[in-house]
């Protein structure tokens, strides 16, 4: 699943990664750390919400959809309702036709990344979202 080759961009970002699969969480978190990100891990939807509230702000959230207590999508929709406009990569192995529309509803700074994907794929999407956020005028939400 993971390819060592990357596009060579230093992420320099605070990233929250949430996944209930401990092995997958470790791989994604360690991959982003090697790319220069400061990574915090959450093992479920409850921890995702807690970390957003207690350890934020984050430059990027990477979350799986299917997790105990609260799905990653539901957690990010709740965060949006609370006014948090952090960029997000939603990852999933699910192939439900409603998922792309639900991710799109999170705004222009949300991207769906389907499993399996490579570290280069993740790095490319993360770099694009972080660059988009850095070039945004102050006081405007990314999805406006």
C-alpha cells in the first residue's frame, strides 16, 4: 500500500490523524511525521472531537469515516457547525454513493481519499490543502 517515493514537500503543519485501526493509524501518522508534520493521533470519533477542542488548532485533519462512537464524517460536520474550518482529508475503504457528497458538504477544503492509497497520494493531497489554506485571505473561510 505504501510507496516510499514522495513529491518531496516538507509539510510543516500540525496534523490530527484519526483512525480506529491502530496499525493504519500508525502508518499514516508516521508517514506524515517523516514529511515534517507534527502529528497528534486519535483512535476514535470521541478522541477526534476531544483533540480538536483541547489540542487545536490544527492545520489539517486526516480522518477515517468508519470509527466507533462517532464517524469521522459526523465529527467533522459537528466541527464545521461549531465554526471550525480546518482542512480535512477523509479516508475510507467504503464504497457508498453518498460519501462523496457528504465530504463535499464539508467545503472546498475537504478531500476524499479512498483506500488503498500511497504515501505520495496522501502527501500530494495534504500539500495542496495546506497551500490552499496558506494562500487564503485572512477572515475568509476556505469553503466560501
